[in-house]
């Protein structure tokens, strides 16, 4: 959830959690006014959604869980499809990299004016003084073709690793978008529920007002809360539609296409050891793997550049056909003379700098990876500790304060504002617990991307 919407979201959730408790208090006081013994207050809790599927299930509607969205995005996301096609193109270049150059075929017409033999000018083979048919095959120097093949294979492996890294980035974006959709969907459901409960609270307050047990300000306050909740519901529904449209965009679907209501996500892991995460990232992160393949490709390219110090060759076979005479055969052997040493040395220095750059890029990626893992791990650990403290200490204290205030309100020892303040403290605690859980889940998604696997 974005920080700019935190205040609106907090008020919407607070209203959703406050109203049921207030209804219970109102019903208790109304029952007291009618001579009915009060019922003990019931504890409040978050509504529980159905458990989410842990893997992609064909029967699971699209949007209910992350696994189904990821499976759908693999085949529909256009950006990933483009990266996949580029990777396939790089793989196809391996076969052509080490192939021999195409041969040349020449037709040479000697004495096409026929001055030596008498006759007219012609360009028809066999009707000139002599026709030569020549076949020439260029041959790269020894080892160059193998180096070209190995370089293309290393670049193809790099492209494959880049594809994996692209998928992890896309998967993280989808997970984060789904989590925002999940939060907005739950808020929308709570807003609808709280609006219905507010109507019941208004009726109960009106009934107490008619009996002289509540002031007119209580009725006006209930009606004001209904109006505020309706305004909050508009914003919540807008955020839910925006989150659904963002998810549809990642899946190459129309923005208005429906998505299933999100199910409850899987439980968070209790502990994530940082040293093990760093080791797994160094072993599995595709960005590091891509940089390693880039280093290998740069080194092979440097070797190929050094091999250019040695000449290339060509072999030619010529068929001579003089008009009216017997044909003959010639064999030709050609050697390329590497004379442009200054240009060649410049290319060798360029290749050496490219190797140094590839090494430095991998070191930079490793350093950045370690920093990002440490930051995400710290966020996850802090959020988990916050949840533990809230759930184990502050939440029970807030619940006990709320229950005590309710009991005091029923006996007339505190006013309605004290009950409302106790309920708000409990709501703030539950909201903080929810925010800590969302923060931990976002950090977990980031760690999964960095280590290259699900945790």
C-alpha cells in the first residue's frame, strides 16, 4: 500500500473494525434499557479468507493466487516474449558462428572482343577467346572458427541467464501487484461490511434516542460516520480497480477484464538466515550467472582478436576453356597478409578493456546483490519482530483495555467517547500488525527475486 494512501486506508479499516464492537455495546445498553441482562462482550478478529493454493491449479480462477498469474504471464506477457525471442535468436547464432564463409564463383571471359580470333564482341561463354570458371573458398586461420563458436555459445548462455533475470523481475512485479490487489480487495470487502453495520448502528442509536438513553449528538455522529464511510468506499473501490487493471496489464489482458477475488497468501517463513541467503544468491542469481558468461565471452573474443595476427587463406579451382581447344585446370592458394598492425593492436587493446569491464561489472553486481539482500533481510526481520511484539504484547493489552472500557460503559462509569478511544487503540494495533505483515511479505518477494528461487 502506498504511503500517500496510508491515512485513507487506516481510516477505512478502522471503521470496519470499530463498528461491530460499537454495535455490540449499543445492543447491550439497549437491552439494559429494556430490562434484559447484558451479554458478555465477544472478542473481535480479522475475517479469514480461504487458504490460497500453493501451486498453479487449473481449477483455480485467474487472480486467486500468485502461482496462476505467473503461469499465465509466462505465455502472455509481451516484454517477456520479446526477451525469449531474442534469447532464441542468440542460441541460433551458435551454429552459424563457426561455419565456413560462403564460397565465391567467378566467370571470366578472356578476349570477349574476339580480336585475336576474329569475330564480333560477345558476352556469351564459350564464344569468346577463352572462358574461365573459378571456384574460391575462403578458409579462416587455424582455431578461429572454434573460437567464434565458443564465443557465440557463451553469449547465448548469457542471453539465457538474462532471460531468467528478466523473468524474476517480472515475477516480482506481478507478486507486488497481486499483493496490492489483495489488500485493496480486502479493504473493499471490509468497507461494504462496515457500511452495512453502520446502518444497524444508526437504527440502534435512534432507538436509544427515542427512549431518552442517548443524546441527539450520538445520532448525528452515527450518520456522519455513514457518510464518511461511503466516501472512503469510493476511494477503496478506485484502488481496487486500479490494482486489477495493473495486473491485467502485466498479463496482456484488457484493463476491465475480471479477476477472481484473491485468496489468503501462504504463511511467511519464521526465520531466514542471512549467510545462507547470500550463498544461495551467489549460486543461483541469474544476473551473476549472466555476468560470468559475459566474462567468458569477452575472454574468448580477446583470444579471437589475438588470433587475427595470423593470416586467413583461400583456395581456388579454375576451369579454363579456350574456344576450339582442350580445357585445362588451375589450382590457386591465397594468403591474407596481416599488415595493418596499428588497427589490429587497437582491437586487441579494446578486447582487453572489454574483459576488464566484464570483470568489474560482475564485481559490481555481486556487491549490489549483497547490499540488496542485506537490506531486504533487515526489513523482513524487522517486520517479523514487529509482528511478534504486536501480536504477543500490544494486541492483548489493547484488547484488555477495550473489554474493560466496555464493561465500565455498561455500568455508566465511562462515557461513549472512552469506549470509542479504546476501540481505536485496538484498531491501530491491528492496523500496525497488518502493515507489518504486508511489509514482511514485500521484503520476502524481493529476497526471492535476489536468490533466484521461492522461499
